[in-house]
């Protein structure tokens, strides 16, 4: 064996138990119960890593990030943001097409894969993007090699809004890949902006974001998309659900294998409420907006009950100069991937979630939903994507320990009880107590679309 992780406490498939994990050639080749002797498996070259008192989780799979490369690399890039990812326990990510140029052709999509092979410390996949006139290119997307198709039904960074009903109808009818949507009604948003300007002029308070990117804007667009998906039997994935009202449109807590409509919630919608605009201001300006306490409570409950299927980040860095503006000028989005797992573990400490629920929503269910090959679980013959956590080692987020290229976080000043101590990507010890193996590169994710969800 190349490495053996001994005396750790595994959190996997709704069980928490002590075991040793043997790794060879990038994969888990043996899970040894703690009462059994691991020494017969140790060879001269084996790296024995004692993790007594630490928890071992499958590596986090984040199904929605914006790493900004190519073209917007002053905000972040595949190297810097994947570096922050592994420091946060995220071993695989799926990145969005609103770069520069936008990922609207198969050649541009392949170019991003080529860049990631050169630069990414974590495993990766990229969404194919939609515009008003690239349907033929979109429908060439191979669902065994690409995580999905991204459709913006509401405006956001990159101006990739698609409003042509004929395009959307044909996409829903013909796509063999998952269609992941940003769902906000643009007409409602524009009407809300006009009303806001009548009240506040050109410099309204930041909390108006929850009124402009309103519950109704989210619900109306999500309902139209879901109604069409059901009519066309489309495999639809709703990104960053932010309202209680939208939950009524979903397919409840029935088994994931039976769902054609799935949904994601992001960490910031589980953590903040619109009351936090008073203190955090532009730091928590996201699209869709952070809403009220009732919405947050409903979203948390939906995670517990598996009505929502995955928890992700929508990691979307901007420079502080781009964020620190008046409301209409401030960019929407923020960096989260380094802190998503510790934030969720903080909610475990608060009694909101259990450890097993965090692992289900951030590891197991993303792997099942996207049918990712051999990842998302601690299983023999699976890739050794693993994160080691100390649940009782408090630390504070500060400028000095932020790894994002944009160098700020909405969590600055927040103390977390848990700390990421180690991260293994394909069996390689990429993150080790603050030290990062800068030479390591992740692998392209593959998808077994022949198996059931």
C-alpha cells in the first residue's frame, strides 16, 4: 500500500465508525475495521498516517462554482480557486460557463478542460453554456464526459440570459444531459428595480436586493421551468434554491433515483438572512438574493428531509474593488469554497444538521445525482478523495488565512469550531495542516450515464 490512514473515525453512508483506510494507486483498496491489525498491510514504502481523534469524510463535491478562467482571472483562476478548494476539503468541482469567452462551443469547452489539466489541484468538470443561438453546439454535449448544460433564465454575471421560448423548448425536448438552471424571472426583476429607484434613487440600501431579486421572481421562473421539464420529460436541476415557496414545486423526499427534478441549495442561503445585510452589506450580495429567516428555516428543513438534494457554494469571486460599491454598481457573488465545509460543520455544532446529513448532501448525493464514476463515498476501489477534519479546533477566518485570489470572505471574523487538517485527492496528500502540494493535478470527472440515479 502507498498509504494507510489509521485510527480515524469514518463518516460514510449514514454510519460513523472507526477504521483504517489503505490507499494504493490513487484508490481505496482496503477498509480495515479498527479492531483488526493494519500492520500486515504495511510495506517499506507505506506512509502510515495516524488520525486518532479525527474524522474522515469523503471529499466534498461542489456542483456549482465560478473559477473565472479564462478571461476574468483578475478575480480568480483554476489554480488559485482549486487551491482554496482543497484547503476546504473540496476534492471535485463543476465549473460554470460565464467566463470570457463564454463556454458556448465544444471547442471552447475542451479548452477549459485542457487548462484544468494543467492547473487544477482538484478534480473537475465544466458545464456547457447556452446563448440565444448556439443550440446545435449545446446538443452535441456528451453526458458521459460533461457534468451538464447550464441555462441562465435570469440575468447574472456574464450576461448569458436566454429568453427565446423556442430555444428553451427545443433544448428541454432534445437534451440528453442534465440541464442546470439559474432561475429568476427577468421581467419581475426589472419591474422591482424600477420600483426601487422610485423609492430610493440610484443608491438604495443593500438590503433591497432581497426585494429586487424577490421570492416571486424565483418562484415564477422555477415554476415555468419545472412545468416545461415535466411536459418534456427533461432531467432538470435547479441551482441555488433560495425560497420556501419554491420547495412546493419539487418532488418531495422521494428517492433520488426516482426524481427527474432535483435541486441545490447554497451554503450562504443556509447561513445568512436578510437581517445580515445591515452588517455584511455587499459581502452577501448574491443572485439569487439571501432572503428572510422563514426561507432559511425552510431550506434547512428541506436539506434534513432530502427535499433538496445537494448543498454547494456558487463560489463566485470578485475583487473587493468590484464588490465595494453602491448597490447597483456592486458585483453579485462571493467566494465560499474554502469555507463551505467548516460552515456546514458549524451548523452541526449548532444542532441544525448531523454529520451524516452533511456527508449525504455534500458528497454522496452529488455523486449519485450526477452519476459520477467512483467518487463521493468511502468505498473499496473508489478514488481516495478524502478530507480529514478536527471537529474541536477553533479558529477565526482572517485575511492571513484566506486563499482566494480576491483575498476576502463573507466569513471574515467568524470563528469556526472545526478545522480541515488534511485533504487527499486521488490518493495524494494535497493539503497537509496548512501546507499544499502545489505540483499535484486533479483528474477530469467521468459520468456513468448507463446506471440508475
